[in-house]
C-alpha cells in the first residue's frame, strides 16, 4: 500500500472560495508589494521577514554558506535604495528581489572566475554547470515557482501539473479527475496567470 | 530561448525538485547589518519588530506555512493512477460492466450516525477498472462538512479514500487495491479542515463478503 493511496485524491476536497482568496494574493499585487514600492516605515522589515529566507537560500545554493549572508544583506540594501524602481503591476516583490539576488550572485561568480582565470561562461569548477548565469536564473525561477505552486489551491495545483508537466489536454484532465471541463480551463488560465507573475520579471536596471 | 513566459513556466515546472522548495532562514546578524546600513528607516523598523507591530503598518502578510508542497512526490503518484485509469477508460469504454458485488451499507451500530439510514453500494468492473456506485442522498451533513467514501481493512488500521460523495456517484477503486484486503465500505462525515485522514465519524458502513 503506497502512502499516496491513503490520502484523499486532493482535487475533490478543496473548498474553493476560502482558499482562492489566499492565492489571489499571488495574482494581484499584495499589500506588502504595494507598500514596498511606496516605501515607508516597517516595509523593509516586513519584506525581509517574507523574502529573507528565499534570498538567503538562493545564495546558499549558488555561492555557498560563507558568502550567502553578505549577499543577502547586499540584496536588501540595494532593494531598499532602488525601491522606487519596483512596479508591483509588473510582477511580485519576490520575483523582483530574485532578479536583484541573481545579479549579485553572478557578480560574485564572475569575481571568483577571474581569480581562477576562468571565464564564467566556460565550464565552472565551483558550480559544475556549463552556463552558470542561466543556471542561477533557472534556479531562482524554480524556487519562485515552488512557492507560487504552494499558494495555489490543491485542485489548481493538480490541474496545472497535469496540464504542464504531464501534458494532458483539458479534456483528458476533466475525464481523468472528474473536474468539470470549464473548471479545468479556468484553473489552468488563472493558475498560469499567477505563476507567470512570479517569473520573467525584467531585472532592475543598473544591477549588472 | 523560451521567450514565451508560458513556455518558460512549463519548462521550469518539469524541473522543480523538492530542494527548490527548501528554505533556510538567514542568521540574525544579517538583518542587523541591513538595518545598520540603511540607517534611520530600518532602525525604526527594528524597534517595531520587537513589539510585533511590524505588520501593523502594512496590512498583515500571512506567512505561508512552511509545509512545503510535495506534488513532485505524493500527489504525482495519485495523479498518475488517475491518468492510467483514464487511458484504460478511454480504451475500454465500450465494454459492458461486470457486477462484482452489491453491499448493503447502513448506519446500524455507528454511534455518530443518525439511525435508520440504509443504502446499497454496487461494485462493478468495466474493462479492468472497478468502481463503486453509491447513493447517499439520505444523509444530511452540515455546511462545513462533507461525506467521504473509504475502503477499510478488517482491522480498521488501513484505509483508502475513494473521494468525496455528494448525493451519490461512482468512484473508481485504484488498481493497486485488493478488495479482499479492504472489504469494508465506509462513508464518513469530514469537517472542512483540510485534514486528509478519516475523521472517525462514520455514518454508513457495510462489508463486502468474500
């Protein structure tokens, strides 16, 4: 008996309304996103509480624990000084902070590569990946998506996975899960809107 | 590459690993250094942080529970069962169902059940897929509750959820489940609390005879 069978098929049980309100924070700019753009007391601390672990974890996975604290500090200081350039309408604060973090990380990797007389775009000993810049970008986006997926309802998450990961058509998803076709379509559309807000965010200028 | 954001989402989702959902909090010194560097504003923030009014200025931001999502593991297995079944259903749709069993399910002897409810569960097999058909329209549930259909073993130690029952319906039995191992058909009242385990409040029960 696999453990999975002992849990409910998750799309059946999700109360739609209360959970949708929670995940709507992922589509529409949240209060924190808006407040950060305006600046003001407490918002830097609130942003740090909400996103500090994300930024620090991304740094740890790319430049290691020793440098992660310093870069996290640099990211939030830079974000605060550039807060006027953040536009909540264009994407989430988390995605914007990830853009800043990515550029800081790439700067560090470039410095380290210079010390070793290597080019960053050649095979990198530290990372053991062929394209570290793209690797950092993808890692950051995957972490953002992991958070964004978690904020979806269980049903929407299941539908998104079936549509995008398993490549099922909307009709196949409806047939295999019993979810009405119209609901499948709206889950995919709304889910995609929410996920998209978390990636593909142009990095702030002057950060490279 | 992958300039279409939808394509990028699609590609990235395939590659997300459990590691990507893991977070480590920065050491406390990091915030102190940030506050020191940006000066006045953040020092005021730090003072706020100590009396828990940080979120009072900004509307409270609910920090999501760090119960990290696991669809790459558990949920995917459930979904794959559904996909496999759907393929079989499509392939064998024309097959006529075979009756496996008809089981009387009643509220008799169940302390949380209203007395005198009885219905019948029909188990049929079509093209290799077994389903339970059940009508529970005689059972009332509260606004914040729903009914859930289970198959349970004789020891009442192991169970499989077949899904939420609204009035009635047909529920697929996962291919891995041996009915002989899970002979008890059970309908429970579940509070709408997100807890996936059986509530312990059964309102209908019947046993499949060998």
